[in-house]
């Protein structure tokens, strides 16, 4: 009888944790920013990191094939590495894209555009549960006149 009670207590404890995990996140007022902020943690490192569909090579290929070099950056000769961060949600959706280190306003805007249009990723997991993870990625813009002609556009960005 004692064993049944212990198993029931263990089951109830696990059920309470699940209810807490999947409940609507409580929000609090951030006095510094004067906005509501979710209490759900956003991880930077997890046991299983989020992954672009097809892996890192597929991400590089996606970026290379979808970058539209802005006309203003071509005329101005702007190029360089734009470092961006974003959140890969527990459902794999991309949100909160921001520039950590920019190069030129037009290149920064293009980096944000291309990241916001990415397909869903496989989410990061902590203890087997999908969680929100902040991810950082550098995007290198090379002026079209400086790219050596290669057969595959993705190879130019490797």
C-alpha cells in the first residue's frame, strides 16, 4: 500500500511540473523598460541546441541563395559582417531578430529580413523539453564585384 501511495505522490508531482511548464507564462512589468516581460526563461546554451533544417551547411546555403544585396550598399561599396541574434522558440519559430553589430543600415536591414523569413528550426531542448533559445549568427556580406566567380553561389560565402 505504501508503494502505491509513493507512486501516486510521484505521479502527482510530475503532473504539477508539466502543468506549470505548459501554463500560459506569467508576465511582470520591467520597470527599466516600462513593458511587460515574460517570466519564461530564454536559454543561451541547452543540452540539445536548435538546428536549421538540414544543418549548418543548409543554413549557409539558405543565406547565400536568399541574400539580395541592397542597391544602396552596392553604390556605397558597403560590405562586412553583420552579427545578429534571434530566438528560436519552443515551436521552432524565429522571433526577436536584432542586430548585435551592424555594418551599414541597408545591410543590417537585409540581414533582419533574411532571418525573419527563415523556415522553422528544430527547437532546442533542455532535459528533453523544447525551450526558447537565443541564437547568434554572423552574416558576411561581400560586395558583388569582390566575389570570385564560382560555380555554386553558396561556395562564395563559405
